[in-house]
C-alpha cells in the first residue's frame, strides 16, 4: 500500500469570451457574469483597471476568508489601490500601494498575518503577475 497522497483536484481553467463593441470597448463574459472593458474608462474599467480590481479583490477575499476562519468578527473591509505606471509603452504597472480599512475588533498582528498569507501563498492574481512589481499593502482597523 502506498503512502502517497492522491493528487489534489486541479482548479478549473479560466474561460472567458470578449466581443469587440466598437472603438476601444469590449464586452466580456465568464460563466454568467459580464463585464465591459473600455480603454477610456467610460463604459467600464480599462484593462489595467480591471487587473488592479482583480488584485485588490483577490487579496481582499483572502483577508475575509482568513480572518473569519480565525473566528474574528469582521464587520467590514474596504480597499484603496494606487498604482504607478511606467510613462512609456507598454505603460505597465511599476508599483502598487494597496490599503485596507478593516472594521472590527481584530488584533493588528492577525490582519498583518492574513495579508502575508495572501501575498505569500493564496492570492493567485498576485502570483500570476511579474514579481518585480513593488507591492505594498497596509491596513487600518476601525472600531
């Protein structure tokens, strides 16, 4: 009898479709959810803004999961992201400052631990990006 663990179920692949709607605008669908991406940020976020939303959302979801599993009473969570972009094409993101406001009676060291776990282990969006991006995360706890 082997002591080897059975392989974990692989995550489902990411499948989406984009349809050009004119000018620099696309409508996307993933499963039953739609998004409009617009280079001018009028009908929806630009692709870079959508990427920033994905990063903030991924880390935010991790914080909610980790803190609630730790049996903390999380009453609210807010993220504010500021990204610096290169001045020349491809104008990639060079640095990200991501600040979380955490509502609840949660010890600061537990929030920092949750941020560290997200960044080091769980956030698939962060791990999918180039690792030379300077990512700073911080938080504020409000009563």
